[in-house]
């Protein structure tokens, strides 16, 4: 078994610099705040620049299928930077979850290859129609969530899925459904009149949720009972592992911004950051962040190398990084004092993203429970 490589390569550092430069120019905090107020699903211009022009949408897709032929390590770098900017783009939902599910299907099938190529080029936005809270290994088909949508004999879908991230603004939905032919994964165009995508009140305004209702919606079957469950399960596992890198990015911004503010804010003739109590709190955050980086990088490397330890790496990363992001965001709000409580300061966006990410793709408690089973550690009783 190879030793995990937790360090960033030169190519990954270059990718980070390019993504950060793009986000600095096109996604400053004021723009994110303004867009959050508008209620729009995502920033289409930013997504075009990131996903299509820069090619980030196809990082996980092999060259022969129209992608960039990258790995989860590169995708993790992108998600770190998107977390630092709480960028309103469908990267996790389209480039990771939707593309990941398609990669688990038969990519020699024309319908799968065409859709995967469109997602990789960034000209089509997809969403996996499962609740964002769905954890890898949820009940249902092996590794996949139970279907709440039914497929009739003609392949038309009917049913509802609530809490779907990325559905608002998506061009195509990948829908798990059950029917006479068993469990399957279907592609549904959102432009169909028999498809309804109703926005829900979401805590995180930069990643809105929606309820998807299908009423006899025409669909293409992409995978049957033999592959659909495993494809969705792998996509959820990849999404959970890479979400840890987004949580790392959120925590990094919160700590950096807090240190900057406490250096500049003065009380009693001294920077407030020089007071011992505050220094201790920020030092604690820094230690948590270092640990979070190690676990997030471990998960990304395990996914990239298809390590047999991948389920363990993902469970460890999510159990730790989710809580670090929330703690960092809470400290950011508190240590900014009164300004941190206002709508005008972006701290609340990071707290909302951190809290939303904490329940996305499985809560920390769920991942700890999974980890206990993976390493044969009995859960506490009584």
C-alpha cells in the first residue's frame, strides 16, 4: 500500500493560483452578498469562466470523454478556493456529484458519453436528484439512496425529491428511480413541462435547495439495477470526500479574516488580537485547521488513487472538517464583535455555508458511526 501524499504538487499550486485569481476578480465578498440577496441560483458568468473557460468542470472526466483527465486531488484544490470565496457556482453538484454518477455508468453508451461530455465542457449543468443530506451508504440499493421516484413501463418518471442542491438552474437532473425493471438512474431535462423545480427556503443562500416534482416526465435510462446503485454510491462518497476540502477553505478564510481584523481593531490602545485570551482562541483554531488540512488531503489522495482506505479516509475527513468549519465560522462572527453580526459583513455567509455543509452528504455523527463500523470499533452503549 502506497503512503498517502498530503503535500500539494507544483501543478496543484498553479491551479490554486489561477482559481484564486479568477475568484478575486469575479467573486469578491460584496458581489456574493449582492447575489445572495437576489435569490438567483448561481452566478452564470462566473461558472462559465471557471467551468468552461478554465476547464474546471471536467477535471474528474477522462480526456477521451471530453474532460481534463484530472483527479480528485485537483478537484479538491478547486473546492478549497470555492470554499474560501463561498462562490455561488454548481461545482460540487454538477462537476462532482452529477459527473461522478455518470462516470459510474457505462461510458460507452452514447447517451452517457454525450451528457458527460456536455457537463465536462461546462455548457450543461447537471444535478444528482437526491437530498443534499444523503450520506454515502444510505439505505436502498447498494451504496445508493432509496428511490422516491417511480418509473413506468415507458420510462416516464413520477414522484418527488426534496432538498436537492443544484436543481435550481440545472439543465438536466440525474434521478434515481425504481420500476418494473428495478432500480435505475435516469436523465431528465428540466425544460420539460412535466418537471417542476420549486426553490426551498435555504440556510445557505449561495447553494440553494429545491423540491423536484416529476409528473410523467420523459427520461432516458442511463444505468440499470446492475450499475446504478454503485454509481450513485461512488458519487456520494466522492462528494463527501471532496466536501471536506470546501470546508477547509471556509475555515481558512474565517481564520485569516479574523486574524486580520484583530490586528487592525484597537481597544485600550492595543490591537485586540494581542490580548492573550483571543490569541489562545485563534491558536486553537489554527491547530484544528492544520488537522483538517491533513484529513482533507488524505481523503482527496485516497479518492485519486482509488485506495482501499477511501471509505475510512472520507469518514475521518467529514467527521473532523465539518466541525472545524463551523467552529471557525462561529469564532469569526464572535471575534469581529458587532460588525460580525451584520448582514453587510460576509461572515454570516461563511457560517451559513459551514452549517449547511455540516449536514450535507452526512452529518459528522453519521460519519463517525460509519467509521466505527469500518474499523470494527464498537459504538458506546448505555
